[in-house]
């Protein structure tokens, strides 16, 4: 009888420990949509500062001003980007990319989130802005560039791309945007109006985050800056 009691007691303790461990793992997984929170370290291994990418960004910015796309843009405009829910907690990059891809290639294209993730080099730590931009260039044929928000205001990119029927991927810090646990997160911007930006958040694991939102450009800029300071246009 004593042996049985000791066995049952041990079994209960082990069960409690395992359940506690699983809860901790799940909690970590839900907040693991980090997209490499230390952006500075990731930038050192990216192609952002290669001669090719610098020239490509400079050419895109020059064309933007030469064509006066910012000055001649509509005061407000929105495109019909489709909302896509990310398939796991660290697929915000592939899910946001799929919104842009589906808009360009149509809903019946062969690009699944897992296939996009492969091209973006997505891991359980997330997706880098440089890999995401490179994948979008390859998949869509459009000249997507990772851009420092300190070098080109977001409104310029929004007016240029939205009026050209192209979405913009933004990477922001969730704490700065929603007041939640701090991690970096991708979404897709689909429009602007005056001093606001409209974006689609793919994070289906939190109903207050998932779906379409409108925020001020000031808040979005602040959240992007807090998340490393990059967007993709």
C-alpha cells in the first residue's frame, strides 16, 4: 500500500511538472514571433549595405522624386490587399508577404506560406527584413527594398507604392504598437489617409491584434523605429 501511495504521489508530481513545462513552452512559442529582435546584429550579416542594394534603393528613391509620385499622389488611397492569418506563431513575415503576393499574382497562385517561408529563410526566430525583401523581389518581380525609416519617411513609401498598386510590409514592435509583450512583428500596409495608415495584422493568436487597423503615421513610425527601424516598399 505504501509503495502504491509513493508511486501515485510521484506520478502526480511528474504530471504537474510536465504540464507546467508545456505551459512555459507554449507561452514562449506565442511570444517567439521575434523576427530577430536584435536588428543591429542581423544587419551586419545582411545585404542591406552591399553596393548593389545601395544603388537599387538610391535608384528607386530617385525615380520616386523624378516621377513626382509623392507630390502627385492622392490625398488618401487604399488597395484591396487580402488579409491572411499566419499559420504559426513565427510566420508573420510569410503571411504578410503572402498578402502582397496574392494581391499581385492572384489568389490561386502556388505560393503557400511554407513555400514563402523557405524563400525568406524564416526560422523559429522569425524573418529578417532583408530576406523578406529579397524573397518578394524574386517571387513578384517587383523591386521591393528594405528601407530605413530614418532615411525615407514611411508616408513617401506609402504614397509611392499604394498609388502604384503595391503594398508595403512594415516591421514594428508589438509593445510600442499594442502595449503588449515586446517582440518584433510584420504586417502589411494597404493604405493611407492624411496622417493615418491602414494595415493588416496576420497574428490570429490574439484577436485584438488580428485584422485591419488604422493608426496615426506618428504611432506607426514610432513602432517601426522601436522594432529596428525598417520597412519594405
